[in-house]
C-alpha cells in the first residue's frame, strides 16, 4: 500500500434516522408512564388514556412486559412505524382536543391514518365528519354548503392544493363518497389550461393529483359542460320552450346576454350553480318562473349523475360505505 493511502483519513461512519439519538416530542407528560417512539422522536404519555381511546393500544399494553426491558425515565418504550408528525397530532388531540375549530389537513390526515390503524374511533369520526361537511353526498347538503372551506384550515397551503390533498386522502382511505363533490369543485375552480398550471405550481407531493385523477377531472369537466347545456341551462339554448308563454325580444335578448357572458370565449363548469339574481334582468316574470323551474330540475339531474361523470359508482353504491 502506498504512503498516501496509509495517510488517508478513515471514512466517517454512516448514520441514519434509526441510529439517531431520540429526542423528546410533544406531548411529553411528567406523569406519563409509557413512551411511544416514532422515527427518532419519543412521546411520553399516560398508558390508561391510550388504552381507553384505542382498542389496539389496549391490547398491546395487556401483554406482560419483558423483565430485561430497557426503560427511559422509568417508562417502557414502544416503537411504532408511524411518522413522528402523525403521532404528534394524534396524541395532542387525545389530551387537548378542541371541537369545531378548523383543523389543518395534515391533522385530519393523521386522524384518518392512525385512527383507522389503532381503532381510535373518536378521531377517525372527527376527521370524517369534517370531510363530509365540506364535500357532501346529498343534493340538499350540497345546497346548504358555503362553497368554501369551513371546518378545514387551508391558510397554509391554499384552496387548490388543499382540494387536491383531500382527493388524495379520499383515495388513500377509501372514502369515495366525498369524491364527486371534490372533483366537481376542482372542475369549477380550474378550467382547461388553468388546471394544468395549478398542478405544475404545486410543491408538496401530497398536494399533487395522480395522473389518473388529473384525467378524471379533465374528462369530468368536459362531460359536465356538455351535459349542463341539456339540463341546468336548457332554458338558455331552447327558445321553443318559452313560445307558449312569451315571445318578446327583450326576454330572448336577455337570455342571449347570459349565454354569451357565461360561455364565451370559453364555457364554465356550472352544472350545480344555483339561480343567480342577475339572471332576472330583462326577462318577464313568466319567463323567470319557467327558467327557474328548468334550472332547478337540471341541477338535480346533474347531481344524480355526478359520480358517473368521474368514473365512480352511483350515489347509492357510494353511500353504502358511509
């Protein structure tokens, strides 16, 4: 071996997360009697509260502990395969959860994943309740919704990224009955080129739709725009239906103005849009009554078929799993 090789310094040994010195996480309770370790973070909690909240933890703790077990601060250490972030959100909620406050999506995702894995029904149900509130599966609930996030805090990541993350969560956790409303909102917010640009601007992988679901949204958009002309907005394109009650040019021109505003230079996805007051302008009362009735029945028709536009089973099949 050459002198230069002999003088070469020894390589530094590799380290990884599994060899890292554990650090205390939040919660770390002084009166805790068990430690959960996720990745390189440890959480000191009370065994009885975990057992009462989770049948899985309860069963786990019922087994006798090895006599030669290493203790940390006098507590046994249980290693779990979850991320430290997910475990942090779930444990914090078990000790100091505040109901009805908007929750970030990362918290809701943790509730779903760990709530299902450890059978923490309280947190799983809480996450599901919020998702079902934002993305209803009945026409009446959809009509009562505000159209913006209420029980989910989207300030950190924005509306569009949060919407895509919800779709991913629904796929991951098999909560398919919220997908029709989520896909429809994606269609109304993002049309054509804007949708592609929004996808390209996303940074976090959890907020990026799969290629499959990108196609689902784009195909759904085209299907709804085509269908709404024959249902919800039939009153805009079929003048013959007004012939028995009205033949004035004012009403005809008023409907043409609405048609041009909404569909040119490109149409919007508005199959579920409720009647807007400005559509009353330049139309007689008889035409307004007729148009409103057609519009409402068209919206209901779009809702009935909504899952089908996105390649999903019908509402009856989707809601069986609720």
